């Protein structure tokens, strides 16, 4: 479909126009056999009833469902059970296909829906056992009240499904019917809980960095790897909690907080242990293949296979790594035009259709002991409650903390068990049967150690993992190699589902922290605001189950599982996790930067985000409040859409000083003169700079990385990797091709790479600037030579993509968003993709900008993660809050609310967010009454 250069009205545009579009599509596909089946009635049949009256069995009284002009529902009930039963019914109306796919994914049952191509993915997911852990949580850990709410929600979903054929639930089931018969199973409470495991998986921390550092050892020295993983820049990028002072004994004030405003709030408010790779010494040397020789060769291919296995798990929230993150900040009433706090949040996740988020309000007609909720915000289809938003008393937002909650362990195994110290310990084993759509099945055996399941069992390559691993003596005999297990906090049953309901009911900072105490996985940054007192209160809490490791183990590389000294010792006590209440500066910013300074006594991670977004937000807030200035709701929105590039501000002055003789390249270089470093969609300068940055990274770093980290199919001539090749023949080059998907390759161009490049710019003759070139005149020895070559390469690249006339270039033409249905929209027939997918949109913003429309510099310019929603909460005056979703309320293709928010989202606009009864009624477009 063509790019959106104009923006349509978000209101209904008329049934005649929509039917005309559907009829046109059907006419196009009729010749390939789908037209007769994909009729207008087939497409429209699943559209939900949103007006009038429907019966919902199990209700104790009537429930009102009021939807605004964007189809966002606000539910009114008189008991908790009725509220959550109606929530299940309404979400199933709008999004059941999405819910069904999610529960099959989290249970390792995608093959039952999508066929044999998903068997390996299912096997990996069964090995992790998300659904098993969720069931343990339901059976043994969660409170009775939480289980009651989950059962009510499931009853509502099943009431919607009752007596419906799959084709009447969602049009995707009609497409699925071409390949096999499929019957929808009833929803269960465990299906809802398991979704939190998928969320935790995508936000699990540094596992990919752990793998990548290990893979780098085949080509780079320790010193070079340390260059690529620099220490966090505390001097230039402030942590979340700025005033940490070590208390010596590790005790946390009173550990509770009282919601009354106590200054800087006590508690652990800082720190991370230093970065560092933990590799053994490889000695000096340049960029070479096989730097560790025979010891490393086996591990290289095994970890690459592990990385590929991890990538096969559907990333429902986004690519895991430096890019995935979020912005959230809160400003106290002292600095706002409202006199009360303002809170902003925009999580950066994978672009998908429908959006991962579902907007709604859950209102008790009268808050009482039997009905305790009055809350609105964003949740996930398939899960009761609200995840991010506000209730009648407080507001909260989330960003990813990035705590290191996973470790890979090398295990010495036999057919009988695995080595622990000097003894062999038997595995825990279980058989899993994977059923395949259309018939057939596959049985796997899952083997589990004290440090988690053996994920190496899921790959023929991984069966030999560690065969030549660089493990220092003493180490057990390698035999046929070491296996790999995964230790991960989310594989231990926890109370995160309890935390969601507690958060929805919290009324002050103490209640907020009590809820956070149970939010064990994924570990998040939680920001807080209330309107109590003269100016209200603001706060921050870092929750989560975060392991305490042995002193010699920092989680940056796989650990020896046979040595108990590398086991996790315990978890950091909640009262020793960082928090902050009413800081003197008057605001709190979380954007995946370091949480605390390096005085903090516990190790949270060695792989923070590097703080470009967070520092830009800090600077924008400071510029507004200096000399007594005030911040408005619209100022918060403007900050969310800030497009400035930190690396452009650093690098552009040097690019303009490079002497360019070629007039064709000089013409492009002039685009950077006078540029303000903002990445607007119509900016030719932003297009050219980002192309230059991409080529700087490729030349200086990308071409020197091992094939396992480079883009699949991109080939280079490199020295031979075989360590047996004699030294006098090592100048003989071999063809070596990249192996990683484009959106996960390195260098990705995120703010870690800003910190890699920053010190090198002062060292004009550093070895990283040296490149062999394709011809003699392409070789570079110095910084300016490489910058000149990058500018030339970028000029030719954009000429090929955007044309010779630089006046027609624009960043948005390169930097496009495509929304794809996450199952049939990516893997179905072309006609089904055409029906389900939307786009492209030309976007502003960029990698590590506050408006984080992320792209991977190794793979291209296309958008791979986005602000998946945006909200600005006007604390206390709730009806003046604003919000927007990436797509729309509906998951039904061609429904008017399928993508009706996307145009406004792309422009950086926010929509009205009604909360009070009066505001909801004023915005009401549809009214459905559910009756017993």
C-alpha cells in the first residue's frame, strides 16, 4: 500500500466507503480462489455488537459498556466479579484471535494452530515451561481474590465464545480453515497468567549481550570487546535515582513509605557494578579470525545456534537488546501549570497489528468492599485489570529496568545426569507431546538441572555446546562437550498477577510500594504520582526478583554449572531495591538508563541502556523549569515527540570539517550545514546523516565482527577462521557471510554505540578507523579518512534508494513503519497479508531519540520498534489526561477501529482520555448493556 502522506479523519468515514474497499479487495483476489470465500459477510461477521442489550450468564446485575468514537470501552459494574467478567467478554469481542495466538504461544502449542513449521519453536517453549509455571502460580501462589478475578474474566471470555463457530469470532479463522479444521478451546485463568511470562521473556535483560560477547571472542581481543561494551557514562547521563549514599549495613530506612511526602525518601537509591567482559586474556593483536584458536572454534558455532533458537521465539514486545525500552517521567506540582503532578509514559515495543496494548476503563458504580476498582489505562487483551494508567487516587507508569535476571550455565552431562561439584546428580525429566495441525505429533524429553532446563537439547548443534569452550582449569573432562542450561527468574512461580490488582487498588505511595513488592517479573521501573496535599507527591520504585550472584560471577558470560560457587545465592531483598519519594529536584526520569550510581551495594546488571533518551528528557525538563518556569500537559506531549539525535550533535561538526573533493558527495555534505540535529520525517539532512552513521558503524565495526553477529546474506572476504591454517597463509582471504536477521544484527546503532564512538573521535589514529577497502583508494587509516568514505558510501546508497536529486530526499521515505498482523500477516498467503496488514507510514524520530522510532543500523532504516502507546496523565484532574494507541481498539480487519488512531499517533498527537462518569457520557458513541 502507498505511504500515508495525508492523514484521514479518525471518525467513522461511512459504511459505503468501507464496503467499497472490501469489494475492491475481493475483486482483486477472486481470480486466485479466495474471493468466493472471503466475502463481505465473512469479513464483517466477527464485528462485535456494541449497542443495545446482550445477555451474559453469571452476572449478578446489569453492566454498562460505553465506547467513545474510537471504540475504547469503559465498563461499569456493581461487583468485582461482574466487572472482570464483562472485561473478558469485551476483550474477546475485539481481540480474541490475538488472545488465542498468545495462549498457544505461551503454552508451546503454536503447531496446533499454524502447522509443522512451528514445532521447533514449540519445543523450545515447552522446554522453558511458561505455561507449567503459570499453572503452579495459579494452584499454589496467587491469592484467592486474584484467582476469583481470573475465573470471572475467563467466564466472560467463554460466554462470548459460546455457540460461535471460529469464522464468527475473527476473520483469521476463515483463512486458517483453508489448511485444517480448528476448534476453539475454552479460556482458562492460567492462559491469562502465562502472558506475563511472554512479557518477561521479551524484557529479560542481557541474555543476548551475554551470547554476543562470547561470540566476539573468536575475532576480537578482550580489549577490543571492552571497547564495544564501555562503562556507563555517569558523568554525562544521570541515573534514575541521583542522590544515593551508601548506608553501610544495607538496610532500607523503614522500608515502607507513608504517602505523605518525606523529602528524598531514604532507601537504596543508586548503583551498578562496573561493566567489563570477564573474558580470559587473549593477548594483543588486531582484528583477526580465530583469536582463541582451537579453544574457541566450537563455542562459536554453538552459541550462534543458541542465538538462533532464542530468535525463533516470537518476540511479541519487540527485539530484545539495546533498543527495547521505554520513556516515563513524572514532574511534581511545584513545576507544573496545573499545580499537581504530570506523568508521561511511552513504552517502546514491536510494531504490530493490533497493538500489544488495549485501552479501557474499569469502574465500580460505587467503590465499596464488594466492588473496589475505579481505574483506566492500558492492559493486554487476555489479561484482567489495568497494567499502566491511573485510578481515582494515583497514577503510574512502567519502563524496563533491564536487570540481569538470566544466566546461561555450561553443564557437564551424561545420559544419567549432570556434574555438581564432584558428584553426578540426576536430571528432573518430563515428556512433552507436541500436536501438529492436520495430524501427527512429536514427543520431546525436557531435562532440568538445578540451574534450569537444558535448552541445548533443542538443537542438533547445541547438543555439542561447549565442545571447545574456553573454560579455565580446573574443569571436568569435556567428553562430547558441555550442555547449556538457562536460569531465569520467571521460571520460579511468583505473584506478579497479584501485584496488578494491588496496583489498580492502591491509594498512596505505601500502597503503591506494597503492590510493587509482588511485581517480581519482569523487573520494571515504576514511577508514581498522586494529587494529595498542596502539590501532590511523586515517587519511584525498582521492583523485581533480582539474583545475588557469587563475587566472581557478574552474569556477562556463560558460567560453569558444575561449580556451586557460581550458583545464585539469593534474591535482593525488596527493601534494599532502589526507590525514591519526592526528590528535591522535583521530577523523576526513567528511560532505561542506569538506575543508580556505582556506590549501590548490589549488582543489578552490567548492561544498562546508555542514557541518551533519559538525559535528553532531563535536559528538556530543566530547560522548562529553570527560573521558575512551569510545564504543561502539552509540554509533556511535545517532549515525547522530541526528535533530536545525540550522535548527530556529536558527529556532524566533524563531518562538516572533512575535506570532500568529489562534488557529488560534497553536495550531500552541504545538507548538514545549519541542520539542528532533529529527525523530522521531511528532513533530507536527517536522511543523509543517518545513512552516514550507518556506514561509519559498518566500516569501523560491523565488518570486523564475526559472521554470527552480521546481517544474514551479507558477505565479506576475511582471513580464514580455521586455526590450523599456517601463519604464512593467513593472508589468504575466504568468503564469509553473515548469519543474523537484519533487525537483530550488530552494530545496531543504539546509544551503546554512541559511547563506543565518543572516545574514538578524540583518537584520530585508533585501530578501529582502519579498513582494508575494496580498492586501494578505499582503504582508511585515520578517523577523517573513514568519515570521508562513509559520506561517499552514504551518498551512493541514498542515490540508489531515493534518487539523484537530493532535494527530494527525506528521512521518512527511508524510515517507514509497516504494521503486520503477527501471524497470518507475516506467514500467510500474499492475499491474506494484503487483507490484514497496513502501511507504510513515513515517520520522524529515530534510534535513541526520545521519539524512539527505532531502526537497526546493521540491517537498514525500517522501523523495528516504536512508542507502542503514549499517555500524559493530568494527576487529580483526570479528565484532562491524554492518551493514544499505536493502532486501534479492534483486532478485526476493516473494522473502523482497526487502525483509526495510527495517523494521529504518527503525527505525535494525543486523544482525549475521559475518566469521570460525566466525561465518559459526553464522549459516548456506543452503549451496550450486558444483562444476567
